[in-house]
C-alpha cells in the first residue's frame, strides 16, 4: 500500500536515513551544487569567449563544441554510471571485497574504455560524417578520444569510494574535478585555442583527477576474492542501463543538426542555442544526482540483508522529498526562463532558446524522479528493469524527436524529450511501487502542484526587470512563496523540521 506522508513510520525512517546517510547526502549534495555553480560559469564564459575570439554571433562555434563534447560525454557517462554502480554494489555488500573488485574491474575497463577510445581515434571521420553530415569535426573527436579510457578508470576509483561509503572523498573529487575543468578550459580557450583548448582542458582534467583519486583512495586491505566474470555479469546490465540513460540526455541534441528546419538558421547555430538551453535545463537532474548515489548503496544493503520493510521506507521517503524539492526549483526557474537567457553575459542569440529551456526544466524534473527510482531498482538487484525502462524511453524520445524537430526545431526537441521523460517517470513509479509497495503520496503531488501554480501566478504579478539583481530578487521571492505555500498546505510541518534537525544532530 502507499505510505502516507505524515506517519510515525515516515518520521522514523527520516531519522534513520539522517543517521545512516546524512553525511553522504550532505557532502554529495554540496559537491553537486558546486558542480552546478562551476558548470554554470562554463556555460557563461564559453559562448562569450567563442564569440569574442571568432566574431561568430550566431552560436555556431559553441554548437560544434557541444556536438563533439556531447558525444564524448555520452560515452564517458555510460562507463562512469555503469561502472560506479557495479563496483559500489559488490563492495557495499561485503567491504572486504574492495581490493579484488577494484583490480578486476580495472581489467574490464581496459578492454571497454580502451576499445571505445581506439574506435574514436580510427573512425573519427566516418563517425563525424554519419552523425553530423560533415568530417571537419573529426579532428576534435580524435583529440577527445583518450578521455573515455581515463574516465573508465576514474569510475572504478569513485565506485570504490561510494561502496565504502566514503562520500566525503567522493564529493571532494567532484569538487576538484569541476574546479580544474573550468579553470583549464577557460584558460586554454582564452589563449586562443578555441574548441581544441576546451577539449584539451577536459582531457588534462581527466588525467590529473585519475591520479589524485587513486592517491586519495589509498591502499585497500586484501579480503574476499571476486572473479571478473561475476562483476561483468552484473556490470554489463548497468552499462546498458547507463547507455540508455545517457543517450536520453543527448539524443535530442545529436539529432538536431540533421533534422533542423533551415528557416530557423544553420544547423550549428541551432545546436549551439539548444545546447545552452539543454545544459541549463538539466539542473533538476544534476541537483538530485547526490540522492541517487546515496540511496543506491542503502537499498543494495537493505535488499541484500532481506530487510524489505526498511527498503520500502527508503523508497517512500526519498521519492517524497525529491518531488517536493524539484517542483519548487522547476516552477521558479521555468517562470523566469526568458530573463535568465537574456542576462548580459550571454550573447544575444541564445535568448532564442528560452522556450526550450522552460520546457526542458519540466522534462528534467520528471527525468530526475525517474532516475531516483531506476537507481532504487538497480540497487535492489534488478538492473535489467532499469535498462528496459530507459531503453523504452529512448525509443519514444527518438521517435518524437524525428517527428517534432523538422517542424519546430529546438522547441520540438525539448518537447519530444520532455514528453518521453514524463512517460518514463510514470513507468518508473509504477515499477517501484510494484516491487516495494511504496510511492509518492497523492496529497504530496497535489500540494507540490498547488505550490508551483502559486509561483506561476506570482510571476504574473511581480514587476519585471532585466538586471541581475532584479532577477535574483524575483527568484528568491518565488521560492520563499513556494515554501510558505507548502507550510500552509501542511506538506511541511514544524514537527518534520524538528525531526530533520534531530537527524542532523545524530549525524554530527
């Protein structure tokens, strides 16, 4: 049955999660917030730097960069997402396996990551022609090829940290990675290296962080041995899952150049405008990655111990908090989409992506909810369900993109992806409910929707302004209003806030 939002059981599991995972949520959320902030700096600086150095006011140079880096990121994140989950699962179940799991997975990654990097090096011309209809991006693909191998090794180290519940170290690596990537990328682009500089900064960051993370992880004690076949038998499922997931994040952008209507501008220009909107629109998903990382080993351990009641409570509480938080963030940002993309540090052409940005924010709210439940299913030992879920969503998104992009360009791509994400979120919720008999309470959804509607109404009444200060003030007012509405509607109560304070005290 559905667990109500206000019960003693819900309160007990809130305290339990605070004591067992509070540090993980805190550190990984801090790291992801920092990642978002530094990533926003990259979004701000790169389009302006490309325009200043090349004189291109159409966004084409930024579009080329986003296409190449988007493809490489897809491959990187497949290896990272699939490998971290596999390594974390085997280690979280028995921590004395850590050393064996690390070395066996590194062998697997040498074959997988090395094979993909080699394919990019040798097949860059053909890949560029097939995907984007031109070969002049092949050079950048070759430059970026080693990143895939470096990332595949890095994923093993981060997976060890996650499985050992060394969340603070994992967060520190995220923070260092974000800092170094932004610094090196901006510096090399500003030095006049353009797209090569941006990719070179990415490559250098991957190499440095692999060395640093290995040093931070340190020596692991010998323990139970695990064969590579056992790991691969689980990892291939998480890799398939990660491929479908990350392809979903990039399929709209990669299809856009081939299908874009010519009357809306050059393919590269449309890709640049949409690429910026896409990066900003993924904020809800990025904001909840830390929750997915923390809930995964908790669910994995609970199901391994056959403590199904605890797993059920984790599912209900996690889903409720994610929905309540994201509904507020998305409603606030979506109602200010045009002012955000009209800020003075963005070249003027990118304001054309405001509609796509607003639609993508809503879509990625659904995607984040889907992602949390997919990690729950995978942690419970059912990665094939998660893979099937994302595979179906990818097929649906691809089909909708093929239909809508030729008619509406970037807005069509955003709409296609968001519709597929909504369908995926519903399916993931049903799967999670059928396995754990727990989901988001209906009253929580209604109250969050009411709060979001209140934010929309407030947006029509508040005075408009084009300055950064005015925009920030409106964002703060709207989010405070959303929180007040949740308080009035009794979705958030004083008793619950006191429970959270208790959990924080227990953590310390």
